[in-house]
C-alpha cells in the first residue's frame, strides 16, 4: 500500500463522526425535521427509525406522513 493510501485511511479513522446511540439519533432527527433540515433523512435511513419512534419523539403527524416512502 502506498503512502497516500495509508494517509487517507489514517485520516478517515481519526475523523469519524461521534458514535450515536439510537435514542440520540431519534432526538437529532426530531430536531432536524422540526427545523426542515434535509439531513434528517440520512439519520432516519441510517438507523431505520420507524414512524412510531419519531411520533413519540415529538414530530408532528403531518411530517411523519410526508416521509411516507422513507420510513
């Protein structure tokens, strides 16, 4: 393996996003959905969050219905 590839792999290992628990992911997704942030979709699909979890977290029913094909 070349020097460049080693640097890229080493950099990737050290710049990972913080580990999220499922409950933290739900809280973050709820905040993002309420603020109309498009990044919420990536968290929802990454963790496979269900409609019930989002509704219990505080998202309005209309927003959850709007996510129909994602959930």
